[in-house]
């Protein structure tokens, strides 16, 4: 009873309701999709914990076990422990309604409700590439990873990977060597680094990127956590590059998730008799991935190499534009970075159906370019 009283006292002192935000992620049988449904029905994360049991049971997907856990508010005790760790270790919590929550990831239906981040790099930059592959990387795989990432230096791309053995750690180290920021998405809490052999690299990443997780402290890197980690890797990026992979494994899971998110999937080809390249070759054979062998090819495929026309030259097109097309162009001109189609619709106040038609017309006219992830830029 005293413990709960302390929690409520702390809640009253907190403007951002962080305890509630952490608490809702710990409710039994509630994943990110169900949690978002709960928040939508109740009108806010705090309102979920103040709702009556009878009303909770009327919400789709909520049974007695879940309703009891919410009403009893026991999960807030665990949340308080996490708040204390966050405050002591400079961890930044990112709730999916926060402005700093990565927009690319927010667009994914099953995106995590809450992320925990340590580092100094923005999670949302103009160009983001995830690099994944086998844990048993060959010299060929390591060489391809190093050469491709080094060749992306002029793009300022943010490199995402999972800090694992093999291609993952090679991608992080190659990014650091090229002066690019890199984000390690891990399948455990911030109280450990796994594998421990990568602790030195992890410390360097914190100075030139960051470490991101959806898991609380005390969470070990168990088998079921890695597919959950992989969806974050896929959701954060414009495209996913598979360097080496066997016919099954985490890299191919990440590729399939990326396809479901409408992300570009790229793969490096390998010898037909090389077991570590069979997964990549299969992705290419099934037309699930574009074959790439260099950074230049990636730049071309993703539109990262486009020649930027002078604004005076672009203006020559404008006199032929109708009112709504002019609104689209002006909205994109006002943006300092490529815009998602949803944001473009919101700011231009053009209906999604009409917007899609105008975007296609402007693309054919060479006035704008469509980028992976339903993003557009002049």
C-alpha cells in the first residue's frame, strides 16, 4: 500500500506521465497494437488506468486478465523502477505520440509504443539505410559491407543495424570509420550490452549515433526478442540491404518485414555454391530484392544521387501548374527535408485521392521525385 502511495505521489510530480507510458507496455497480453487501441478508446494513456473494469471489458481484445491488471495498477510498480534507471543513465524515452519519435517507424502499424534511446544522433535523417546479414560473415561479405558504407559517406546516411556478430558489427564499424552516424537496435534492456565482446564498439556508437531498444532493463536477449528487434530495424530505414544470408535466418525475416512496410529491399549477390549467399540470391531470384554491388547503385536506386535543379530553373515549370499542384510544390519548397505523403496531404489540405494523382503528374513532369517509404521531394 505504501509502495502504491509512493507511485501516485511521483505521478503527481511528473508532467509527462512517464510512469503510465511505461506501465501500459507492461500490461499482460497487451502488445503495441492493442495498447494503441486502449489509448484511443479511453482518450489517453493515463485515462486507461483510470477507466472502470466494466468499460475496459467492452474494448475489443481486452479480457478479464488484462482488465484486472489495469485496474489493480500493479504494473506501475515496475514502471517506477524503470523511471529511476532512465533518470540515472541518461536514457531518453520516446512515446509514439512524442514529436521526437521516428516518423518512419511511426507509420508502421505494429511500431513499438515506447522506445528507450541513448545517444547523440537524431533517429530521423534524410537518408537512412539498414544493413543486415549473417552472423558468420565471410571475407567477401565484410568487404562488400565496408566498401558500400564507405561509398555512402557523401550522402550523410544514417546506418542502422543490430550490433550482432558478423555483418551487423561490420556495418557499425564501417559507418564509424566513414564518419557516418550509426544506430544499434538491440533486443535487451540498456543495462547490458550483447554480445559483450562488442562493448567497446557500443561505446563508440554512443558518441556517433546511439543505441535503441523497446525493452526494459533486466530483459535478456532471448530468442523471441530478435524478430521484435528486427521490425524496428526495418521500420527505421528507407531501405534494407542484405549483404549475406543463408536460406533462413534473422536477415531474411528483416527483409520480409521491410517488404510488408513498403520499404526497398536490396541484396548483394554471391556465388551459387556459397551457403552464406543463398538467402540473398533467393531474394533477388524472387524479385523481392534489387541486386546491388556498390554504393553508387544504391544511390541511383534510392534517388540519393539526384541532381538538384536550381530554384530558378524549377520555377519555369510553375506557370503550367494548377492550383493544387502549386500548393504541393510550395509545401515541398517550405520543407527542409523530403515529406511523407500523409504530412503532405495534411499541410496542403488536399484529399489523399487527389493528392496521389497530382503527385504522379508532377513526377512525370520531372518536378518532384518519389523516394522509398512514400516520401517526396522536389
